[in-house]
């Protein structure tokens, strides 16, 4: 059996993460943890997984619903079944990808959801973005608001069901653009506007399974895509209120994105 100090990712996975800027990883939580977390999402969404009529409802208790994207946002949830996804194996994988000692990272404190409801649009590939772009925060491009981030999928995502799109290797071309004019691109807000003009190649539409975690780097080009299927797509990211996370990547209230 693995002990808590042993690595979980292979050298190949780590090398690919550095080369391509991202890595989709399965098995960082048990099936039982993933199942409990999915059930927690159904509860929060005030939906019955056995009754498709409930799947298009916007839950009363949501913090935000953006109709244009069909996204249901809850901020700062500390539901036990969702927080259980921050397993030792997950924290070990993050440490490995960052090149930090295993066991040295502070754990996240809460969850931010980005659940996608079905939209009545023609599905198409999105345009790439980098994170940290809201004008109100004016995040600096360097060193950027995070080194690594993680998206947790808590439902199986089918083709056109709200998979995140990833541009492999895009972080290098986006960094080159940023470095080509440090004044014009001092802020991610301005850098992001010019990203669609780069030739980043074809994106990959990821179709993750429940319990999979997508890791990506600062300056990695990605974006969500519409969910045109009836089943909601469940996805979450972690929040933290510690001074360092809050000051590097403040999000809402006293929460920042967890930025180890
Ligand atoms: O909804 C998605 O698949 C991706 C959302 C996104 O771009 C993000 O959380 O940074
Ligand atoms: Fe993003």
C-alpha cells in the first residue's frame, strides 16, 4: 500500500504537464468519495438525478446564475462531501507538479462551483482564455495569480456536454506574447484580449469522468464549452481564505482561489 509520503504521479505525467501545460488525472479520489461528492452536487442543485424534469431548474440557493453561459455558481461551500475530494493523493499530485515537497502544501478551505445547465445553442469550440482576467482585480501577468490550478469534475462529461477545451502547449506561445511587450501586457486583462489572435492550433475538447481533476498552469489557454445535453455538468474549484491566497487571487467576500 502507498504511504502518505509517496508520489502518486509518474515522471511521464509530470513531464507532460510541463510540456503541454495541463494534465487530466484520474484516480486521485476513491469511487466512494467521487460518488458522495456527486450526490452532494445534486442536493445543492436541488435536482433529482432520477427525474430529468428537475435538471433545468436554477436552484434558489445559488449565489449566481449567468444565463448566457448557463453556469450555476456557489461560492465558499464547505460541504463535507465536496471537501473530501481534497484527498492526500490530490495534495501530493499538486506538490509533485509544483516541484514542492510532498506534504508541504496547506489544504483548501472551501469550494466554488461552475455547474453548467443545458443550453439551447449550436455547440461550437470556444476561444481560448487565460485565468485572472476580471477588470476589477487587474491581476499582473507576472508572476500571475497562481502557479497551478485544478478543476474537479463531479459528473461524467460527454461530447458537447460542457467539457473544458484545452490548447496543448499554448502556455509557451502566450508567455512569448506577454514577454514581447511587458508594458502593454502588464495585466492579464490586456494580455487576454490578444490571445485569440495567436495561432494556438486546434483545442482538445476534454470529456472527463466523474472524479477526474484537470490541472493547468498559469498562462495556459483553455475555456469552457456549452453544455447542450440535458444532464448538468458538475465542476468545482477550491477556495481558501488565508492571507496569501486571498491577496494573490481574491474572488468573492473573504475568499480567494486556493493558490498553493
Ligand atoms: O467551465 C469550464 O469548463 C472552464 C471554466 C474556466 O475557464 C475556469 O474555471 O477557469
Ligand atoms: Fe478559465
